[in-house]
C-alpha cells in the first residue's frame, strides 16, 4: 500500500480556504495501473461517502475499486478517515500545498479535474462563498462587503506517476539509511508520509 498525499495548487483572488463544498464531493482523477502501467482513458470519480467491496478482501471496502481492462488486475483507492481534506489557504497562493491523503493499492492517481462545487471565504471580509462552481475550471464573483472581485483559477494536482517511478529507485537506498524518516520529493506534488508504506510498495513492484 502506498499512502499518497496529493498536493494542490491554485490561483486565488481575494479569497482563502478553498475546499470541496461537501463530504459527497466527487473527486475526478485519471488512474494508472501499477501492474501494466496502463492509464485508464476515462476520468474516474470517487467520493468519501460511497464505498465498494474489494474482491477477496474479506468484506473490506474502498472508495474506488477498479479492474484494469488490460491486465485484469484489481486495484483500489481509499480516503483516509483520519485525514480530512486540507483547505487551500491564500498564504499558499500559486504554490503547492498538501491537500488530500489517499491509500492506494495497485494504482496511482495521475491527473485531477477540479469539476464540482467548492467553497471558500473572502480573505478580507470573511464572506462565505458556498457555490464555487469549478466545472469550467475557474470561478469569478464579487465580494460586496470587501468591495473586491473574487476568483479561483489554475487549480492543479500535478501529475505524479513518472516521478513515483523515478523516486522508487532512490528510495530503496534511502530506506536503509533512514527507515523512520519522512521522504518528501517536493515539487512533483506528492509526499510519502511513511517509508514503511513505501517499502511494501517497493517489494510489490
Ligand atoms: Zn493493468
């Protein structure tokens, strides 16, 4: 299992604390099979409320269960209950910040589409914007209390797949040196929180 901490980047205009508006928010990703490295041609959706049974998992469930059409292997992804999504603050404007933790078995999420309803608050006024529709990838409005235009654009969770492949090689060496450390490749948009998990991933691939 690999615990992925996906980072997000956005351009905020006079707003802060951007986050999906509800628990049922559907996250759309591109998914890649770790067995045959095939990237599924369609976007896949998962949310925190719906779980599906994992084959042979003795009743265990995941928020996303997928069988690769090329190699027929099943893989899954699960949101971490203990790790709620982290609102994107204006302090991080235009830069990557930790966002969402997903336990991945046999797959990787390699692209993100922000479509759906988000919420944020006016950076100066505290005005709550509950209907930030990012279906088109950006949103603009006006904050009357602050008398300022507000907006969200440029949302991105950078592709991580190729970087994971590259870092695996380096990690096999790092594990021996610092098994309890935290490895953060930075920039590519993800962090392996615990090398213990990375280790099990290494053994499988
Ligand atoms: Zn496959």
